[in-house]
């Protein structure tokens, strides 16, 4: 991120969030990605509600990974110099990848609910998460 490789940041953040979302929520789809953003990354700062554009970031990641010439590239942009996390400019959603990355790193702070899933999951969800994680290692 320090070198401005924002496409790699978006792909890396997306990959990790889907892995964690599957472990915690049992969902490694766009819905799980948006839930991770909402639960761990969203903030009250201007443009800090990344879950509001989660589907657009998810689509942009797919463009980066698979479809470089897709039409999504005409309605999504990056601007690391903005003062906000994201904003709309006409028909285009513009993400500040630097702030997005900062929010991602903030999700892993020691006081984060990420380390205390009992604060965000029901007892039933906790048991399901535990079964998924144990199954992953037992079936190796």
C-alpha cells in the first residue's frame, strides 16, 4: 500500500475479508464481503460507510482479477488524494484506496470485535463457525 499499488490492495483486502467472512459467517459471497465491511470497517467518517458501496468494490475486484475491459471500469474509480473514504461523482463511484486500506488495518486492531466474535455472533452462529473451522483442519 505504501507504494501505491492500489489494485493489489483491493484484491488482497477482498481475499482476506472473504476468508474471514466464511469462517465467521459461513458466507464467502458478496453478501459476506459486505457484512465484513459493515461489521469491521465502516465508520462514522465521511465516506467511511464502505458497506454502502460494497457491491461496487466487489465488482471492481472481479474486474481487476478477471475482466480488465468490463464496463464496471467506466463507473468506478480510485482517488487516493480525496479527503473522504468514497464519494459519487456523477455516475461514477470513486473510492479512496488509501482510506479503505486504513479502515481495513483498523479492523485488526487489538480491541476489534474481530478478535471477540462472541460480541457479534449469536451462540448458534458461534457453534457453526467453530464447526466450520474444525472441519477445515480435520479434513486436511
